[in-house]
């Protein structure tokens, strides 16, 4: 291992509180091309059973250190080209692993536009500044007179130029910059005020028209709101400590005497703070606070997305899906148990057409014709009215009716993915199909939609878009692999997220399936063009094959561990199939007998769990939810009402709940439980069915305040 890699391992180990060997092995696996889901599931012995979060953190820390190395290389090259790279400076740069430290070391050598200090240096005033900063006890005026020349007209001009040079030195001094970082970290206040004449236009930001609080206590959602207000030209934001406190700290570093020269240095320090150092550190802290707020927003968004993707599936059932509407009617589609579109048309049960009877007969006929087992209704315009209409129909058997989130359905319906799937149908049909399919299997359908468009985040357009995409892609990949994928029915979009595949291999699997029929075994995956040994290793355990000759092919047991299961079966004098079906046989297994250099107890325990429930879907079954029957609009709400609701979005300041009035209400974090709640995700989950009390209804601003306390 190189010195650089050794240092990286040490830094990551210290930062994450892990064992050195865990970090070394994880980095080695990542370097070999292993994915995070694969490492966490199938390489537990090598990592010490690290989960996806820990492995992801190691990968993230390594990425940051690689950025530092790249920047260090650029800085060293730049200073060397200037001929100013001393051995001492090189040692300092090579010994720094913090980006801000590196930038501080580079600052004096950075190519910059002409400043007041560079102009003063051009006038020959640097020697005067060097003398003054020593704060000698002599006469400053007489010293300054020596520097009058064709560019400097007076001693005052010479002293002012020297001050400019000293101010720049203060700004570039590592001690000064670190001192200011400590002051900002401890005492900085974030303030916002309304831009002149923007009061009416920016009414929604009124909470921040005259706002201030300590930066270290400013919640990420407040920071995001202020920044958005600033972007829209409504607010002006500033960050900083008390100027006198900051300047006093700098004076302790630079003002070391009580002489006329010391007073000049004192002036230069104050000027440096107000003109150079303060704004520079403010910009840095603006960036740091934005980064932290981004991370928090992405974390909340990612957790919401995880819950949404792992929402309860109805499973393979024939579904009639309705995309509700008034004037344009309700787009109706029938899907078979595999989610294939078998029928579509439009019905008009609502105003202005009011063809209710004909629409009811049509739905009855289609339910019988296509052996419909469940009905999915989109939760957009006319949703409640359509749900009530459907429930008036008397079906000959029990048909479950589900209201399904439409978020992102319109994005999907107009996307290239939808056009590829349904080239002969318009967007309304595609949207209805998406609603039906997301009831059957939310994960399989939602992977086709850009996660940003699914409607479970906040400020998703304001955060760092690269970090957002990486974070959300990681969540999608994690969810797809934790559930597992049926290789013979999965779309290429779902297969894309399987460990080790990606778009090209996913398309290759679909093409092979089309040409050769369903895969009969996992081993057959090796016949897919360009799916080599590494890709097979990474993907095989996450792909399932129904009714395969080897029952392990429909489980999460990896092919590389089949030999262990076969050895256990041989020792017990039975078949592998018997191990899956007979609990008594499994109880008689002594796992320690099967530990070898490839498989340890963590993997053996996973295998035993899988033998007990092969291919088990970790998601719970879908449940029907019903709103209060007499609540349809915000006008129907009264303070004190207790209503059923469904959680539609979770933020770090509370949860939004749909109570059936087309406007979600907010359960503030302080109203989520009868105890203190620091994280709403500890109390509620996305799409959870909850009971809420109406606390306040603001019809003008269409705001509903709800509470879950005491319920």
C-alpha cells in the first residue's frame, strides 16, 4: 500500500471510528469494482458486517480525500512554476489533508487581479510595510518620507499603501484565517432582511423579512428558505459575528506593541477584517452552511424516497386503473396480472357530462371481462369524487379500491421511457397505466421516473444537483437490490439498478430474454453478451428466477455459496428443496461445521434466514385506506376534528398529511407525539395511515395545521 493510501486509510478510520482492517478491505473491494449492495450483502466477513451506510461513508470519505489529492497536485504545480516552492512550504502542503488549509497555504501565491496591495507594492512600499509590521518604537512619519518617489506623493500616501499591504498579509495569514473560522463557528449570526420594495411580491417569505439567529442553530429548512428568497431577489442574507469581537481576536495576533507603528498595524487589521478577511470567511461559511443544509435536505429526501420505493405492493393482480378528471373524463385502463395493458377508454361520470349510469355499467362490465381484482384511483383532481363513484358500484365479488399517489405520473407519461413502452398511446393512457402499475409494484414503476419528480422532497431544485442525483441513485440501487428482481419479468429500467449491471447489460438481458425465452437458471446469465464474470458475481445474488430447477436460483443465496447448501443437504441425506420446506431439518444444522476460508458465520446465518423464507419480499402487503366520507374540501374542516389521514411527505420540521381535501395539512414536529421528537422519521413513515386532529384552518393561505398528540 502506498504512503498516500495508508494515510487515507488512517484518516477514514479515525473519522468514522472503524477498525483499520475494515476500511482497508472495503476500499479494496470498491477498487475491485464491487458495488455497495454487493459488499454489504455478500462480503460480510471481509468488512466485519458493515452495512450500506458505513460502506457508503467510507466511499464518500475516499472521494473527498481524492479531491484533496487532486487539488494538492494543482497547487504544488502552480507554486513550483512561479519558482516559489520551498522545501518547508512543500512539506506543509503535502502534510495537509483539509481543503481549507490547502487553500490558505496557496492564497499568497494565487494569481489575483490587481489589488490595493499589489498597486502599493508596485510603488515600492513593501519594505515600509515590512518595517511597520514589526512595530518599532521610532517615528513613523520620518520613515515614511524615505519612500516618496515619482509614484508616491506624500508620507500619508506611503503609510496608506503600507497599510494596504499589511491588510493583505493579515488576510493571507493562516493563523488569522483559522482564528476567524473559530469566531464564526462560535459566534456567527445569520440575518435576513427584505429587499426594498419587495414586501408584497415576497409575502410568502414574510417570516424572514427581519430575521436573525445564531448560525450554528439555524435549521436547514430555514436556511434553504432564506437562500431561495435571496435567489428570487426578495431577501438579503448576511452571516457574521460581532465585528468588535472578531477584530479584537485579530489584534491579539498582530498588534504586539504600543507604538505609533502598532496603531498603523491596528488600523490595517481592522481594514483587513472589514474589506478582505471578513467577507472571505463569510463566503466560506455561506458555502459550509449551504453544504450542510444540502446534506440534510438530501438525507431527508433520500429517506422519503426509500420509504416510497419500498411501499407495500399489491402484487401480481389484475388491476383497473383510473386517472380521474371532470371535464376531460376519467381515463380508464385494464392491466393483466403482469401489468400489461389490455384495454383503455374514457368514462365521464362527473360534471359537466354526468354520464354516471353509463360509466358504472362500463366499469362493471370491464371488471367481469378482465377478471379485475383491484381498482387503483389517482389522487389528483376529482380523486375523491371518483372514489365515491366507484364505491357506489355493486360488484359481484369483493374488489379492493386503492387511492394511489399520482406524483410523477405526468412526468413519466411524457418521457422517452413511456414513449418506448407505449408508442401508440397518448400521455393520458400512459399516466393511467403508471397509476395502476405503481399499485401492483411501486418500486418497479417508480424507477422509471426521475426521483426529483416523485414529490417527496423539499428544496430539491435548490440543493447541489450532482450530490442529489448521486444520493438518490444510491437509494434506488439499495432498494432494488434489497427487494430482488425477477429477471424474467423486470423491465430494463429496473434491471439497470441491479448491482453490477447498468443500462447496457440491462438491455442485453432483455434482448437475450426476447430472443431465447425466459432464463431457466442463474447460470444462463453468463450467456448474455458482454456479461462477464465480474458482472455475474455482482448481479447474480440479486436476480430471481421463478420455478427454476435449482430452488436457490429464486433466493438471495449467492451462486458462489451454493456448494455450502449442497454440502449441508448431503450431510443430512436430503435434497436442497427439502431444506427449504422442512424447518426441523434446518434446526438440526450445526453451522460452525461449515465455516471455511470463503464462508463465515455471518454469511451462513444469512443463508439460513434465506432457506426459511426463500426470495421473501421485505415489503409489507398493501392496505386499503379510506378518508372520512363527509370531508371533501377545506371548507368541511373544523378545529378539533379527528380524521384519518395518510402521510404524503416528511421534512425535518414535520410531516404533511392528506386528509382528503386536496390540500395537505402540516403536523409540525412539535405536534407529532406526546414526547420530544428530534427527527420526524422516528415517528412517521411515508404513506403511513395516521389519525390527526385539526388544530387550525387558514382558508386564505390554504394552510391546515394538524396534530397527532394524544391520538
